[in-house]
C-alpha cells in the first residue's frame, strides 16, 4: 500500500520536474520574441524616418530653394542640396559620426568610430538600445546632410561652387560635428540626459541644426555682400509652384525629423508627431495673418514660409511639449519670423537671399527658448533623479531655470557658428575666392558654374 502511494506521488513530481525546464524555456523564448518584435518595429520606424529626413533635403529643400531663386540660378541652387547628400555622407562615414557620437570630451567626440569601425548590428545602449547602431548612425547622417544645405539659402546666386564644397566640409568639421556632440553625444557639454554640464533640451535639432545653420547663413550673407542689382531690380521667385511642392515635402519629411528623434516607435514619437503638425499649421496661419494685415493680401509664399518657420521652432520642443503649447510655439514663430523677414531685414539691408537666418536662425532661437517654458515631464519623463523619479522640465513644471539653460545652449550655438563660419570663409576666400565674378552673376550660375540650363525653351 505504501509502495503504491509513494509511486503515485513520485510520478506527478517527476512530471512537474520535467515540465519546469520546459516552462522556463518557453518563458525565455517568449521574452526573446517580444524583444525581437520591439526591435523590429523600432528599426522599421527609424529606417522610414531616415528616409523621410533625406527626402527633406532632396527633393524637399532642393525644390523649395530652387523655386525661390531666379530662373538662371535654379539648377545651381538645387545642386547645392543634391551634392551635399554625397559629400556629407562620405565625410560622415570617415570621421563625422565618430566626432559627433564618440565619447571624447565635453566638446567633441573621439575617433573610436572612424571609418564606421564597430558600427554594426549591435545596438549602442547609450543612444538607442532597441535598434542597430548602424540604423542610429544613418538616421543621424540625414541631419548632418540637411544642416549645411540650409545655409545655402543665404548665399544663393553668388557663391562659387568650389568654395561652397570646401566651406561645407570645413563647416561640418568645425561647427556641426562639435555642436552635435555637445547636445546629443555622451558626456556632451549641453546634453541633459547623458552627463552634460548644462542640461539644455533639444529634442531634434533646434540648436544643432537650425540655430547653427541660420546664424552661419547670416554671416555668409554679410561676408559675401549683396547680389548685383539687389534692391534695384526685381528678384522674385521664378517658380512658386516648385517651392510649394518643396514646402509640402518638407512638412511631411519633418515627421521623420522630429517624431523619429524618439528613436523608437513609441508614444513619445506620437507626441512629437502631433506637436510637429500642430505647430506647422499654426505658424502658417500666423504668418499669413501678419502678412494680410500688413500688405492687404495673403500670399502662397507667405503660407509656405510660415509653415517652415513653425516646423523649425517646434523642432527642439517636439518631444517635450503638449499639443496646445505646440500651437502657441508655431503661431508665435509665424509672426516673429515674418517680422524678421519683412521688416527687420529690409531695414538693416542685408541680403539673406532665401531668408535662412530669418526663418531658421530666429525660428530655432524662439523654439529653443520656449522649450524651456513649455517642456513637461507629462510628455517626456526621461530626465530623472537618482531615485528614478521624473524631474520637472520646464517653467510649466515649476522649473523656470530651464529657460536659462536653453539660453545658454542658444548662446553657445551662436558663438560657435559666428566664429567658426567667419574663419572658414576667410580660409575659403584665400584659397579659392568665395564669390563669383560680376559677369558670371549677371549671366547666371547655371551656365557659368555648371554649363547647363534648368529650362530649355527652344526645344
């Protein structure tokens, strides 16, 4: 009887013992499958976002800028955007990614990733733990491509193509890569999340992309001087149709720019997506309203310029603010940037041909400062204390000092852009000369720089 009872108890125990390893294995397999699914989803979103950001340069910015210049300069202007897709890509692969995201010091990265050494399928946990580092690398590359392309709007129709190429390479090395490291790189001086000394919030590039490019654009415009005939003969956009298409592509691509900066297919990406769209819409209305009241007519040029101004201003704030503050930021950007372009530029007399400073420099500055006002941990809880509790972010959270941190980021970006750009222009001028001759400018850069025309009206 006892033997039978013992046997009856032993059999279920052995069955449970055999089932336990199987259960543990199944749980481990399930956990692995969930992580793989998350990684696949995040990776897919980031690859799409990278493609969207590249679309912002070509065709977006190429069409937007190309339509705004005179017909004789359309190809030369579009060439600026297109060729930088090639030049910056090679530079990024050689040293750019490493200088921006290698650990280095507080101001620039080291050369650990030079020639993309060690940048493969394994994630870099410091930046994006669920996607391959190679995906993170190529996504960040697209930001590096569009930033110097934005500057070309200031010197359009009067800079030598060879000088533009040399300027871009030096500017990326001296201004963009160090600024990207300071804001986004591990241990960067302004990095709020990875050990920076001044926690300045810049979700998707207000300081790194727009302030540096916009301020550098102003320096270029002042250094090169006015175009021949500026304020004497009309210099109207030759095709607002092209510019309108380009602006629409920029608007769509900006979702990859801002929502992609969440670095995951997450609720934060959704929040940034919504903020981006709302700000662009409000800014378009703000610019059109200001223009309508001042000149009596709302223009298509004003509408597309306003939408871009709103996209610029929301860029640093997109991952930190709620939808209604995004509307406020966008509307303010539309009005302020219109005032800079229509009033201040006219009174000061500088020739920022395509308003790169008025839209990107001023819009980026406004957005960076308002990020300090409206940033909230209800949207982004990534900034935490030692105990893991979400810290207050901006003024609306009870942390008004963040506005000063934002101002510090703005000042550093401006100083680096002014000093770096001026030195680089001097070097380019000494080596190549930066401005085309008067005859070349009058004939047009399409023919004199590239030997071709945008429109063959004889065929």
